[in-house]
């Protein structure tokens, strides 16, 4: 029995970014916790925290500090006791958390695929040579240039609504979004084509929501255990181990996806040069409990295969 469950008079504070998608993910977390413990919604307070990554939208992430830009202020508030938990899009999360914080709760994973978005085309093959495509993702940019080096790529920062507005304004003819975000926001009206993972391997942890807490907060550990999705955790353990061993950041075009097949896990990975001129991919199957170790081993194998000079652009 969990002691001191939250009440409307003493609510549990859920920290989140303020974008529509981030709020949808926080609301889902609140709903699952409320259902698990038969609590009213007003026993939870959604606390919006603006991060550096939200404030600076006119420059690529790699120029201003990478993935931590979307988490630093939120994690500072949690360490200061201003919030109890934080809800994150896992593909935005660094592989290491600050001392005193832990990320060990995941909600059931959504569609992992990328979506091709264009008002006039249903896929890359329909785009004429020289067509402008907008994306802020180094991975998507590299994968696009690998497949269609004839296309022009422009920077497309901002939340989903901002990027769709840029598309409407003609800044680009096409862009990419995550199917998971479109589904969570019920944006059925957006003209989209899901890209199969065999064509475009997604970002590590794409489609997954993670919930971060303080290491020594046993009450939150017990509450979050009730909504943790084990299969998603098993998949992300392999994917994030692969990412961590490649020193993954927003400066590194890396894709990875783990799938459960009975008692086994099938992990695929890809690392690319940013200009799309070269890509290295690999895959491994192993028992589920060996997923994290397999991710590390596959990353080391790909690093060796890349050889001298492949990652020179990072320095």
C-alpha cells in the first residue's frame, strides 16, 4: 500500500514542456496514474517549464548544445523539489541523467515510424529534382540525402504546429514528422504517408514516453511502477545502450529500432555521415535479457567498421 497518495489539496506535480505534444503526453501520464490509483485529475498539477530548446528555434540544435536543451530546466526544477516527476519524449533524452535523477518508467510505445508530410506529394519518389524539404533532424536530413541527394534541405525548427505552418507558407514542399506525435494529437487531417522502417529507420526511442523521477523518491518509484510498460522498457534498454555506445547526440545521425519477437529481441541500427554520403548499418538478434549488451556490442562493431575518419566531422 502506497502511503501519502496525492490529493487536490496536496497534488503531485508533473513537469513538462509546453508544446501541444508535450502536454498531451503529460495528460496521458496523469490519466494512467489517476486510473491506476482511483484518483481525481485535480490530484495532479501539470507544471509547464520552458526549456532553452523551446526558446531558441532559429538555429540547429547542434549549434546550441544538443539534446539536453530540452531537459535541463525541467531536471533542475525536479532536483530543487519544484516538481515530482517529469514527462519526456524519449527520442529527445540524453542517454545519461543528472546525478540524483533516474529514468526507468515508460508508457506503451506508439507508432515508431516517420511520416512524410506534403500537401501535393505522397512520397519522396514524387518530388522533382531540387525540391525543398524542411527538417531539423540531422538523422532525417542524412537519410534523405542518402536516398535523394538531388533534393534541397532547409532547417525546420519548432514544434509540430510550427513546422506544419512553415509548410503551409511554402517555406518547403515537404517535411517529416513522427507518426507517434500525429497520432497522440489526433491530427488525422494532416496529409501524411507513413514511411516503413525498412525504408527509413527511426530515431532511437521514437514513439516512447519516459517518466523521470528523483532516485531517492520511493513514493514516486512505487506509483510509477504501476504504469510502467515492461516491453517498451526492454526495447529501449537495447536501443539506448546502442546510442550511448556510439556517443549519440544531436550532432550524430543515428537511427535504431528494437523489436520483440517471442523471447528474443531484434535490434537494427544505422549511423550516417551528415551529408548522407555514407551509411553503416547492422542488426542483431539475442535473448531479451541480453538486449543492452547486444546494443553495446553492435555499436562497437559499427565503430570499427566505420574506420578512421568517419566521425571526423564531429570534432
